C-alpha cells in the first residue's frame, strides 16, 4: 500500500480491550438505573428476566458488534463498506454516528451533575448543623439537586469540564488514552464499589435492602411492561446498537478470541449493576428512605444517607467518584465512535478532530442542560416550559434527544446489525470470521445457537422493544395492552 499506509492502532492486550469495552458498558445506566428498575419491578424476579435478556439478546449482539469491527478493522461507517462494498449497509454506520452524537450531548450534562456532587460532598457543603430538626435538614439536602439543575451556571460549567476530560482522554489515542485510562479507572471503580458495599453492610437495619433487591415477586414478571423494561435495560446498559463495540472491536488483533471477550464484558457490566444495588439499597433501607426515587435516588436520596452515616463524607465522596469514573469511561467510547470516523475519513489528525467534535457536541448539549431551568428574568434561556410535540407525548429538549437516541437510533441500529450478520454477510463467512482465534466456535453447538439467535430471535425481540418504545403498543400498570397511547 506504499507510504500512505498507516498501521492501525491496536489494544495492547485482550485484557485492555475487555476493560475498555467494560468501561463503555458500565455507566450511569448501571449505577442508578439498574438498581432502581430492579427494585421497582419485583427485585429478584426482574433480575432473572434481565439475565435471560442478556443471554438471548445482549450477549449475541455484543458478539455481532465486536465481530463486525474486528473483521473490517475500520470505523462504524467504513466497516460496513469493507464487508459489503457497494451496498447501502454503510448507512447503519451513520445511524450509529448520529446516536453517538446525541447520547454524548446529554450524557455529559448528567455526568456534570456527578461532578457537582463530588465537589459538594468532598467539601462537605450539605452537612447542616443540628440546631434545625432532622426533617428540615433532610428536606434541605434533598432540595440541593433540584436547585442545582434549575440554575444554569454550574451545570453548564461542569458540562464543559466533563467534555474537556473526554477530550483529554480521546485525543491521546487508543493506546495512550483510552487503554491507559481504562486500565487505571476500571479496577479503581470495582475497588471503590466494593469498599462502599462493605461499609453499608455494617449499617444497622441494612438487611431490608438485600431482601428488597433479591426477593422474588413472581407476580411482577407476568407483566409485559416489566419484560420490556428488562430488555431495554439489557440492550442499553451494554452500549449496543450504535457501533461503540464495532469501533472498539476494530482495534482488536485478528487472533484474539471473540466469544470469550464478549462474555467477559457482559459479566463485568452485570456485576457492576448488581454491586451498585448492593451498595445503594442497604444504605437507603438503613435510614428508612424511599428506595424507588428514580433519578433522584442518587442525587437526592443518597446525599441524605451520607449525612447520617459515620464517615459519610468520605464514603459519599468515593461514591460520586465512582459515578464519575463510570460516566467518563462510557462517554469516551461515545466520543471515540465519532472521532474514529472523522479522523479516518477526513484525515484532520486525532487531536484536532477530537477537539472540534467535542466542542460541537458540547454546544449541542447546552439546550439539554437548560431543559431543567425555568425561564425567568435572570435566566431568559430556561427551557423547562418548552415542550416539543412528539408522538407518544410532548417532551423537553433533554427528553427528546434521549428518546431519539436511546429509543429510535439504538434499537434500529441493533436490529439492522442483526439482519446484516444473520442474513446478508453469509453464514460461512460469518462463522469463519467469528471463530478466528477461537477455532472451537465454528463447530460447537454454541456457535450454531449464537447464529440462530442473531438470525431469528434477536431481530424479533428488538422489533418488539422498538414498537413498545414508540408507544405503538404499551401496557398499563396492570398489564393491559394499549395501542398508540398518547399519539393522537
Ligand atoms: N452503557 C452506558 C451506560 O450504561 C451508556 C453508553 C455508553 C451507551 N456508550 C453507549 C449506550 C453506546 C448505548 C450505546 O450508562
């Protein structure tokens, strides 16, 4: 290929890839959303369903993405061009780029919230003196989050800080940036969460938290809404559907074993989700607080817990540090997808590409940050009153971007990738490529099961989730089927 040929960067080891991919998967979704969903939907029963979804859709799709990337050794768009030249499949790559752009824009805003709480907890700003009653103190702590997001200075400042952190990591490249930081941050995240679990275990009255998370309420899983919640969570928690794993897979040497890596990533993601539950719920129960507060669980309820717990300031700081780490390693994977494409196709250089794209994405995130601000004379730009009409119900800018990415681009991308591998690429070529570095896979029943899951089962299930997320079908809390809820 002459002088123009530049060697593609590769991970230093299989472990490096697994840590980086696990870093992408383990994010805000694991630390607040999973525990809350599990609690809301019948604890152990939800867990069982979730694991089932991981096995029949999550793991197969994880392997699909890594396989596409490793085979093509290209960014999301060119990977499809490489494997199926002169076909429209590369458009799937553009759906991925769009999803990455949209998700990162609001993900960074939420990650900024964790920076604010890391700062406030470390500085001890919400430990009010006990001349005021306990109830008043609790209310004051819980109100910090609402007050913080309904102003724009600090959320925007942290949004900038967080995007800058992403730039620093991604601009340094795959090996010196993403791999270097994943190898430091991921073990640290595991360590921090384990310390937190150990601490809350010794709180008086923490036992309720364990039964809350693990008791099986069998009635709850007969609700189709719960099944679909589990499916959606499995899908999004693993960073599937937009080519994050295609991009990371494209930095793998061809002789690495794929099935094993995919299994490791799925196990690591699930482990952190469970560990987060084990760190959060026992503490919430020990202080008789509300376990199903959703997004407020982490930012309103937990700070109250920290004010009451011996050593709370230290453990609270460690908790928000974990949240920040989880968010950072996910955000860099989102940025890398877009940077890899523009860097390789337009050859602007990695640093310049990273800075330019991060600034554009950061600017697009501003209306998301303003979506919690009420318009007033002081904040004329507040957008909390601005509801954008959308089938299934009007949404704020923040919710709309989240919805477009998470509920439209990702399932569509995942569905098309399954169809690509299951029906278009050709079974022989797929199995040959998948078993490179893992020869047993070509003839083993697991290989056949995987291919059929990708061909038949996963597309069907993802289509169902898709239809559901657009409220073409939906279910009431009692499990009754409803069509086009809120559409007209
Ligand atoms: N998986 C991450 C989380 O749980 C979020 C995420 C990062 C993601 N990259 C992604 C989701 C790509 C879908 C696609 O928070």
